[in-house]
């Protein structure tokens, strides 16, 4: 393998003398690449070759990965994406460029990707994905209200020192949501990096494209497969991959997917290339008369994530335009009758959930008015159940119904929703009857995960 | 892709003039196809070609899917399975046949499949799969006793209107169990369709074959892969796919399955074509001296689904004949010693579970006799635990032992069984000692799922 | 398939007369094979051919499996691994060797594998894998303290007879941990076999190599795939496969792994053959300057399995030498900056867990000193939560952080850790305040699995 890379490098050096020239002289912050260059120039610059040569020794895995990808075939190398201006806040120098006027950033934000993929990044920036770092990571006050996290203070009797330990945020939340990267001498400060899709970079870029198109292959094929979404869209609070894989669509993917044609061009990937849709097919890919979009909110109708389900609009979606788009996806394979029946089941599931949520919300407000809620919501069984009602079981019921995953809609969804709701009623009745909060509330550790 | 379909259609038209003729004149309810035709006739009828042509535009995915399948290669097209007599209760007309004397049914029951696959459907109709719609969907009274569902009345304080919302049944139960399809003007009424394997159709047919052989490929390969079973046989109450995939059999499938020969003819698919069995291998496929069966109950011994495990007989199985059949499967790869050891472990696991169940059942009857059970079983901790004992953890223990999934047999099975049983004992002791039902019973929302 | 085997056998018979000779005359306990033989001899002995011939009829699956493997290509057959001296405690005779002086053992311990693979077995014997049968299976007293198991006595009111039922051990624990095989007339006694990786055999051998290299293929490819580890490293108490598959590494495996080069020689399998590491890559395989090891403890730093996390040393690991080895693995693809950031997140996660554990441990000791613990830990909510704190949620938090699985680090880990800890505090406070154990403790059946 490594020998192969060296041969490539030698070949590329030869190519350099025939065709190459140093591109590193253009006048913007990310100077090295434009679409025009790609069409005309061949071979790698001397500097680019140095990167490749050194990294094929030091980190051969990523060079091998790049070498087989579409980027390499288009002549895009390390140099094109990682070299930045000295003034870039993420600028630093690796040993290979020490003493030169070349500065690099190991981190690459969507700002760099945007140079060749402007439409994709523009669409992405309109999506919920671009806003993910806000609530749980950047806006800490909101964060603490939502979850068990505490930084910089006392928490449940654990002493202050450890209270500053940000391990839960770093090992959990920010891995998917992203974070705000902070730098010192151009290098990311540990704990503020690496992070997920919504990451906010010091260069002002928002979005880590390599979450779905993993580096250094950056393939379209990978992002079309459901597992690309699965490293974040899983688990007790939004088991999207679990629901997909248990649906008939998922069954067809698992039993037949290895034969599908994953590498068609965008907008050319159509039913027939695949037997069943993946996450990307319905939410992003071109299909029939629809064009590819990197705004995952575009084809959505209901908000199934938050407390009460309403039609997504404004920042959260496409209003009434979402559903007709999604129906167009379905009707590439399904009749209008079946499509309508499926959406009606979703609508009724949402309505049923909303009824329960509103009733639960009324109880909460009632108890609050009567002074029958504990101050710390996380040591109050009623408030914990309220959280699980909408954040866990309510989502599972709604999402299971939306994506045809009966096990999640039922057992992990409505079945548990009914149980949680009834338990809330019992607590509510106890507090109202005795006009006090029950003493023994230590029953929540086995939350309906 | 779509262009390819059009070319196919043009080619087929040409073929039509050479060989084709209209088959739509035979004298039964499903007039278009017999085995004899398949052997002699070539090309598609004019009507069949019209279906293909129109749907290759409107729903290209399903046409592409059909085109690559064995059905298309045998000359079976849309027309052969979807055209019905006008008198068929599922008969309607799509725009393409409006004004003709052709009637179609988008729904296809096992009655149609049976015309070419009589043995398979006959075997299927003897299996538990064919009876699945009964208890949870059609017999609503039984259903409500078993689960948290309520239609057409007040439920846990949620107002009557929403009580009529059948979303939980439609998004959950009937997706696997099937339902009784109701029609209006030949079209299925939303909410009574689509549904799972046990579906009962207005034409009297029972069974939705496309659950395992998904449309419009209908492949044998798919149904041999474990994921075909997994969209129903999963989750907290019968985690069959989870148990399989964690077994050594599953390990071999996951690490090597992509190389196996999945497409052998029925009864010709033998060890060597695969390294390890899938669900189908043990429960359905021909192997060694055994022939293929679509009666999944045939090789079963114990009933591991219901309250007390007994040998399956009558409607539920093959009596004492089940086990010798299954042992024959095992002994294609395993010694008699190992086969016997494995079944002995299962027998002992069943015996252990039965002991716990009987003790739990005795407590239940005792509390009932003493008036110490709540009327609504779903707001009575003891009765909820009783349900989880047999319906969830007890099944997991027994099924984990049956299929060699140690994580399920232990952690999700016997480990939890012991905990549930002990909690039942504590509640029992409390009620007996104080001769009353405990006031605070709001602890069940985190049921042992 | 079976016909193919017969042809092979006939061919091999022919080969026998040209090259073969009976190897069964060497002077040790496992007489039939040495590396030298493999290099020189061709063809199978008459006895070996008889095994093949008979088993290709009786258990064609395993013969087909063997035939395609590297063992068969190296001339190693049934005879070489299964024939033992008459004096071997596992010696018996199948019908095929009855009346001859040939004795066989269907069971094969690492002692046999060691003859050709001495380094691998030597490394394995130093690993935790080789010690797995001890605590939960062989040392029953320790076992009962840890888990819900009881053999040979009364257990929770279930009568003594069933108390002797070892089904839970046989269907659960020993399937992964291994057991101590007992024999009668050379045959394994049901219930003491078959079993997992740490199995102790009557011939003194420790270790069942076929757990990862499943019989009768024994492939390196299989053991490199994550699912080989997954049949044991899964579930609520150490969800290693779940964590891996949700990590970016797992995403790359799931989306691209079918194209990887799985079959390179040991130490020649390098990044570029794969896009992302599997379990084996990091914990066992040769990579860069590191050589392959079958001691899975070698590259570990923290003990993430036991109560308080400390650096693994002595029997449990490589002390301070573990981490630098693992960092060398990472740096084949990742920068020092990113590698360090990741390990710092792990260290902080371990520190945070340890703080909680120590505080929980202090409460336990305090309650014990005050006589406020029940005698049976399994009917005492506080002690059950203590067990879940370290054995379940604490492991998930730590392992999730170690392997970059944010869903497990957070939702199944720290999120639940905080809930369990707080519930322990509530129980503690109640007992201290009232100086008694609460009466209603029946809330633990829904443990945080």
C-alpha cells in the first residue's frame, strides 16, 4: 500500500514538470482552488506533492483514502483544502511547511467546501443541521434546562472541581450537534473540537461536511447509505435508523442493497438504481421531478421533535410546501391511494400524541400554579416523566408512524406513552389529593429509554 | 433507467405482434394465468403492455423492480396478478383501463399467488402466520385485554373523540399482524390497509405474501435472508432477529453472508451454499432430507410465546413431530451430542421459566380471590409485571435459550425475569400483609422493555 | 455441493496413493501434525480420507466449510486436529473408528491449535480472554454475589428441585465466558459444554479459538470483522459493538466495508486495505510499526470494566505501556492533536465517573455501618442501583467515551448515571432521615438496561 503511494508520488512529480504549476498565489482567503482550475490544470504543485509525500509516510491511511476518491481524480489534493492565509484564525504550520510562507489548517469548515460546492453549502446553511450547535452546546443556559449537565458549579453534591469537567458534553452532545471551536495559536483547544455537523469554526464557517461525507474519501455513495445518518440519528430520543431498518424499506436495503447502484450522479440516482429508498432518497436526493437538496428540512411537514407537533415553518421548515414534495417522492413507487393512507396514519398519530401532550401540559401547569412541583425538575418524578413524554416516547411514537416502523410506533412509542401518561396522572392525583409532593420519588433511574 | 424501460416496452410490443395474444378471456375469478400458459406463450398481451408502459412512466421504481425479477423472466406481468373480474369486491379501474371491461385490484391476496404457487399457500394457511390478524386486530375485545389500546370510547381521561383515533393500531399492530381490509367502491378504506402477513382480504384470501417476498421483485433470495423476518420478529416482546444476530450463526451471516449462494432453487439450497443457517434455513427451507415448507410451525416443539410453555399441537404446531424435524436440520452441521446438549438446555430453560410463571400465576389468583387486584390491569403494578413476566422477559429468556443468544437469554431474559418475579413477590407480600393495595403505584412507566 | 465433496474425496484418494502416508504414529499427545509435515507432505492419509468421506455425507455443511478454508489448502484435515491419544481424557470413538486404535475428540482446545500457532496461543493465554471462565462460571461463590443465579438451593421461594436447574448459566454466562468441561467416557457432559472463549478443557487446554475463527473455516477475515467480537461484546453491560457501529469508524465500515481487502496476511493488513479500523485493528492487528497480538489487553490503558477505573496492570494489562501502543494505532490516520484531544476526553470521562462512583461507594459503606442495608443485595433497591451504577451505566459512559459513541456515552451512559446516582441519594437520604429501610422497594424490575 505505502509503496503504491510512493510510486504515485513519483509519477505525480513527473507529471508536475510536464503540466504543473504553483496555484498558491490567488487573492482570497482560501486561495488555491477554483472550478476553472480543475478543468484546465493537471498534476499537483510542488507544495501539494510535498504534503502527499510526507503524509503517505506519516498517515498513510488518509492518503490511501483520498487516492481512491473522486477528489483525487479531480486533482484536488491536501493542499487545496488545507492551505489558508496566515491571517486565518485557524492558521498554523506543520513541520513540513515550517519556515515557509505556507499556513495550513487541519480543520476544514464548510467555507472551504463552498468554493467548489456553493449550492450544496447554501442549502445546508438553511437546514436544521446548520443550527444544531446552538441549543445544546453554545447556549448553555438552555442546555442545562433540557438535560443533565452542569459545568462550572455544584451538581447533585459532586464537588465543584469535577463540576467543571466538560466530559459529558465532549463525549456526548457535541459529537453530533457540533460546537464552537476555540483556537490558540491557530490550533483547536482540546474539548472544543472535534465535533459534529453543526460545528462553528473560527473562520466563520458553519458546518462539518465530513460528518456525512467522511474524510478523506468524501463520497456521495457513503452519504446515500442510511448508516451515514445513523451515527447521530439513533437512540432513545430519535431512533431514526432503528425505525428505518425495521421498515419494509430497510428490509429491502438490508437484503438487497449490496447490489444497488450507489454511485450515480446527483439527480440521476433514480428508483431502479435502488429497490427502496434510504434516508437520503426521501430527504435529500433528486428523484423524479425533484432536485437534490442539502436542506433536510425542505420536504418535511410535521415537527416531530418538539413538545407539540405543529407544521414546520419559518426557520424549521417549508410550511405547507413540505408535504407535497415528500408525496412526490413516495409516488415514484406507490399509488396515490397508498401514499394518502400512509400520511393519514401519520396525521392521526400526531393528533393522538398532541392530545396526550396537551393533557400532560395542563397537569404540569396546574401543579405549578399550586406549588406542587419541585424546583429541580430532574429530581421531580412528574417533571422527568413530562420530559420523557415528549422527548423520548412521544417522538418514537410519531417518528415510528412517519417512517412505517411498527415496533417503534407501538412498543417504544404509544405503548410507553400510555404508561408514562398514566403514571403522570397517578402522581398528579396524589399531589392534588394530599396537597403535597410524595416523599419517595426515587423511581426514575429506569427512565423509558 | 426510465429510458431503458421504454426500450423494453418497445421491444415487447414488437414481440407482441410476433407471439402475443390476449389472455384475458379465461373463465375464473383470476383469469389471466396458468402454469400451462407460462410454458407455451411468449410476449405480453396488448393490455399488459399498456400497464407496463404507463407505470414505467408513473411509478418507474416498481417496474424496474419487476423487470429484474424472476416473475418478469417467466413472463408474468402486472396484468396477470392485478386484473380481476368486475364482480371481485376489490375491483376498480385505474385511468388506464377506464371505459374498458378490464378491472384491476392494486391489492393482491394469497388467492392470486396460489394460482401458480398452490403448495406454498396451502402450507402457509396452516401456519400461525395465517392466523395473525385474529387476536390483536380483528377480535378487539381480546386485544384490549392484552394491550394499551382503546377505540371508540373513553381511555384514561382522554376525551372520546380521540378515543376513536385508531392510529396506534394502524401505525403499530396491524403493520405486522395484518388486518381485515374493508373496501368502498373496490378501493381499500384508509386505516384498514396496508397491513402485514396475516391480512384478510375482501376476496376471502388470507395472507400478504409480499411481506417476505417484497413487491415487485418477489425474490426467494430476500426471503432467505434474516432481515426479511426482522421487520416483524424484533423488539422487546420477541427479539428474534436480535437473538439470531448475536448468535454464532448470526456472526457467520454478518461476516461472510455476502459471499453465499442465495439463489439456489428450493430444496437445492444446502449447507455449503451458506456457512450458517438463517431464519428460513431452520424454519422453512429444504435441507438434507427435509423439504421446503411455508408452514413455519412445522418444525417447532415448544410454544415459547404464550403464558405457560407447552408442546405446540393442534392449531399451534406439529406436536411431538416438530422436534425430530428440527434436529434433522441441526445435524446437517452438528453432532448428535451437541444437538442434544443444546435442546436439553432449552428444555431446562423452559422448565425454569414455567416454574416462575406458575408461581406468579398462583400469586395473581390468590390476590384476585382476596379482592386485592385493581379492576384496570393497566393501572395495577402487579398485573403489569405479570404481563411483562410472560409477554416480555419470559419470552426473551426462552427464545434466547432456543436460538443460542446468550445476551438475550441472560440480561434481557432470566436476569430481568428474576427481578420482575421478586418485585411481584414484594407487591404480593405488601398487599397480603396490609390487606390493601398500595397507594403509590406509579412506577411502571419504565417497564422492562 | 455434496457431489462436489465426493469428487474431491475421490481425487484425494488418488492423490493418496501417489503421495500419502499414515501420519498417526508420532510420539506426543496430538500426534498428527507439525509445521514440517505441512511443508513436505501432500495428500491425505487413508484415515483422514475416511473422516472426510463419512462426514461429507453426515455433516456436509462442515466439510464444505472446511474445504473452502485456508486449513484445507494447507492440507490440514479433520484427522489432524481431532485425533487424540487413547489416554487423552477427551478421547472417544465415533462409529467410523470403532474397533481401530484411533481415538478422536470432537472438542478441540487451544492446545491443538498451539501446535501450529504457538505465538498466537501464548499471547492469548496472557489476555483477559483466557481468564474469562473463572469469576462467573468456575468460582460459583463469587458468581452468586454478582448476579441473579443460584444452583443447588432455594432461590426466591422457588423450590429446591428447580434450584438445581443450571439453565441460566448454560443459556447465558458460559456461552461467552466459557466453562470447565467435564467428561464421562471421553464425552462432554451436557451442561458443561459447549461454551465460550475462556473454556477450560479436560486436556488442560484453555481457550476456544473457534469462537472468533468459527469452525470449520477458521478464517482471519472473519476475526477481523467487528461482528466476530459482537456475539459477546454487546448488550447492556458492555455494548461495545453498539458503540463501534454508531461511531464514525463504524459508519465507514457499514457503508464501505464490503469493498475492503479483508484477507491480507497478518501484519500486512494496513490502512488503505480498509478505510476505518475494526475492533481487531485497534486491539489486535499489526498496523504501522506494531505487530499483531492475540493479547487483547496489550494496548489498553484504563480498566473500564470494574468498579473504580484504574490503569490496567499486572494480570489486567500492560500498565503505562498500553496507551502509547494504542496512540500509535490512531496516528496511522489521525494527527497527534486529534489523538491527544480524544484521549483527554476519555481521561476526563473516567475521572467524572470515578467521582460519582466514589461518592456512591461512600454512601454504601455509610449505610452498611448504620445497618441500613438489606442482607440480600438483590432485594435492596440501593444495592441494585449501586450494581447498575458501575456494572451497566458507568461502563457505558466510559466505553462510549473511549470509542467515540456519543449516543452511548450520553443517553445510555452519563445521562442514566446521573439519574441512578440521584436515586441512590434519595434512598440514602430517606434511610438516614428515618433510620429505617423503606418498605416499598419494588421498583427495580425496570433496571437501567
